[in-house]
C-alpha cells in the first residue's frame, strides 16, 4: 500500500512552490494593475446603487 501522507522531511525536500524568481521587492504597481478590474466593478456597482435611490 502506498502512504499518501507526506512527512515534514518530504515537504522540506519537495516544496510545493519555489522562490527562485523572488527579487525581494514588493511591486505595488503590479498589484494595483491586478486589482484595477475589481475597483472598476465595485465603483460601477456603487454608482448603480446610488442611481436607484
């Protein structure tokens, strides 16, 4: 039978993700670009809610 539970040493040797591309900086402009569609949707929803008052 194969044991599907990994031990902590297995996790240390085979991490689920790696940080090879991490450059140590927070890219706020990239974060804002990623969030801009959500801000637009929230602003449109707020405008529509105000319009029906």
